[in-house]
């Protein structure tokens, strides 16, 4: 739909909870949080001057100057022209009224009365200073005209209206580019001819007054375009924009063709071109164009992270864009909703990342009835998970299925009395193109000693290859993992955990000889470390406070659950140790007063309510427990004599020093 209007370009913005509104020139835009309205019914109505609400439908939006779109994965956008049917910027001319409109077509001129034009979907109205004509893209009077190899939708018309005793006529020509977009080498090229014949009939000389472009109705300066790697070219005959696919300002959305999962990149560009010619004076053309790249198939990664020591099949599916949702599973021919999967022994977890993308984790016990179990040899066990996941995309409601077939097979680990472990891993069905010679242990320098087309055998000491150990009153358990990394990728596609347990209270005869062993020591070094500290809502450490929930408000002696994590590097040989941790009554770590929470890694003995440390165990979220420290602090306040310095301690004032071993 095309609006012809002009005027100043003020910019205003308002924020009301999940709704943002802004005035961009002659357009009002209201953006709604898609997350907030995810499970709610949302409709749009406009209120006329008599207070009557009219619910918008497709015909009214086209006729009255409204647009409703999903501007990205997480937002719904409503746009209204300042000259829409229900706006009140200018009083309508009381004595001026449109009588009829005549469309100029190659074969004939077609006249329509106002009532007939409105019935055909056109929008018509007048004010004291304007005549407004809106034309649906699908109108019968639209002609296709080609210029410089690019097709335009063109409408030429004459509007007749009465003003007092005079009949006035306004000639109008509208030309919108239909194509002109090219995709090559991961770059979008949009070309718009500058002076197409329908817009300058009879003119012979032209002069550019203004050429501006932007995204989502926001004009961009040359510096802003350069930072996004946009290119705007203006030559004698055409204006051209070049946008790298994936650049800031656009977004990817999920697409499904013939059941195949793919993605498209979408960006909403606009171009304003003003020029003067020797016949019509100043002409302004504004084009708003949503560009969508062709379908590109996406390879979906399915990662087997089964933990044989805890007897759990654990499979991660994804990553998906934010517009994808898992709706059901097919288990042994039975379709089960996600909410009912737990009744069949399946736990479904959704992990969301900072950029909005997500993965789904399927967890099921090895003992579940739907897990196929077989002994391929006397000492070899094989477990097969076979489930189909069905997803839906929003808002297009396209569906696609992902079959998940993973096999975890492992020989019962041979745990020799001398601390040697022998384990044979079998090639897994769920990982395509797996090369058994590339299987490794936690220490990726530990490679198999024997490789066949389908198996890899490892022989190593429990003191080597990144093996971890755990104690209880009766046993000492050593754990390691068989990992598979695709070449050039540091994220394992497959992970198989195994363990060896030794009885602690057992008497055996061994021969030994005395040998002087140098004392262990730490070798100083340097490197890049990434750490993070978060506060969690409960002792389970399952849900951290989100950024928008700060500052966290707590009563005195209520618990705060802190977690400090070494994010990088992912090295099992490293262990995180906290040294000193203190709180201040401001966000600066160096201000006074201060109160020690941890001193040399221990609780403060002078605390009335001492810091409590919590054990960190392996879980879906915790790959290396030695990379995390968790502790609990009771809420307190700073006082000086009998004066209260601050009612609450801002958690962001808590600072710590860390050391690594």
C-alpha cells in the first residue's frame, strides 16, 4: 500500500511496560513484546471521533493506512499513517468533498464514484491542505511498467473534488518497485531507478535534493551505515543499497519447505528520494520495502550427551531460532504433548541463550520401556533412543519433524586393580560421519590405542587423561568421558560418561619401594580467563535472577545464593578457588564501609550468620564442577553506631578475588 504525504519529521518515543510507541515522521509505530503476549489473544481496534471501536481486518488496514507485522522474533509491530482514516491531526475540509476518481489506463480511462472506489478497497479523504489517496497493491487499475530491467506497479489517476462552487482536479502518479533485489555472495543488492517515465512526464532536467536510507523507518547516517557495513550508492540513473546478509538491522526467521528446516534473513529497508525538475518542481518518493533472502537449508545438530554412570540417555537438539517451539513427541508410534511427556518417562528442558536462540534437551532413563536394550556381545551393552520431535514456527504456523535416533554402546569398563582402565566405545548411529579414530577422552591428547571401523579402545591410568574422582564412605569412583569433536569445532557432538569404582576398605598385598618424589608445586603463568558471578533465587541454583529483576530486594537475614563460574577456558585441569569476597554499600568495590564475606577462601568468623558453602555436582548445566563455587549469604545492613547507612546491600557491590590452581 502506498501513501502520498509530506511534512516535518519529528521523532518521539514512549515506553509503557511491554509496549513501545514512537512517532517517525508521518508514521506512528507501536511495538509490542511478543514474549509478553506469547500465550494471549491479541487484536487491534481503532477508535473514531465518536468513541466507537473498529476491529482491524485486512481490508481496513489497506484502506485506512494501517499495518500489522511481526518485525522480529520477539516483537509485534503496529504502524499507522498520520493521515489514517481515524487520525485527528487536521480538521477535514467541511466544504470540500471528493466527487469521483478517474484512472488512466493504456486502453481506456475508468471513472469511479467515491462509493465505488471505497467498495473496491481504495482509501480516499481530504483535509484543508491535502487530498489523500491509498491504493491496494492488488487493485485492478494497477499497471506493470518496466524501467532499467526493474518492474514497477504504477497507477495514474485524476481526483475530482468540489470546493464551494468550484470543481478541482489533482493528477497523481504512484510507482512502487516490485523487484530490483539481487542476492549474491551473501550480499543483498537493492536497485531503484531514479527517474522513471511515469513520475516525470514532460520534464527534461533533474536535480537531486535529498537521498536518505535506513532500516525500520529509522534514518541512518553515513557513519551508522559504515558501522553496519551497509553501502549506499547514488549515480546518475539509479540508487543502490548493498546489505550483508546477517547484518545488524535485520533478523533471521525459520522457514520450512517440504518438511525441510531452513532459514531466511529479513530486513525492512526504506529509501527517500527528493528531486526537482523543470516541469513539476519538487517531488518526493518514499519506499518502504521488506526484503527476504531465499530459503537456505539448515543442518540441525543432534548431540548425544548420555551419562552411563547415572543411567540417563541425554540428547540435545538444536540450536533453533526463537520463533520455533517444540509441541509434541512421537514415542513408539504414540503422539504425546510436551506437557505429558513426563508421564512416559521423558524430561524436556528448553535452554534459552542471550541472543534468543534455544536448544531442547531430551532426558530419559536407560530403564524406560521405550529405550531399546540389547547385548551385542557378552560384555557389550547397547541402548537406542528412537523418538520423533514435532516443532511449529511462529507466526507462520509451519510444522516440521525431527527424528532423533541415538545409540549409546559401551563395553563394561575393565577396572584393573593397578588403576588401569580399559574401555571400548562403539560407533553411534545418531552421529553422521563419525570417525572412530577421532574419539578422545577429557584430555584430548588421550587417543584410542586400538581403532576399527566401528570401535575405539582406550587404555589409560585413572590418574591421567582428565579423570576426576569422588569419595564416599565405602568407594572411590573415577569418572571420564569418551568425546567426539567434528574437525575444527571445540564443542563435542557426542559425549559418553563412564566410571570405575574401587572399594576403599579392602586389604590387598602389594610390593613397593621408597622413592623420593618432589613436592607438588604451582607453575606461574598467564592467560585469558572469563568468569561470571550470578545470584540465584533458590538453594537448587536452577533459576538465576535476570537483568531486569535487579536490584534484588531482600529482608534482613533472608538468603542470597551466589554462584561464581569459570567460563573459559574449558580445561578439566583447572579448579576455581575463591580468595577474598566483600560487600560495600554502593556499586563501587573500593568504597567504605566494607564487610568481609570470605577471607582466604573461608567464612568470616566474626559474622553472626556465617557464609555457607554449597557442594557443586555434575548436571546438565555443570560440565566441570571444579569450575564453580556456590555459597549462601544472609542479608544484612551497614550501621554506624545506631545510624542505618543503607537499608539493603546492593548485590552488585559484592566483589571477589579469585585464584586458579
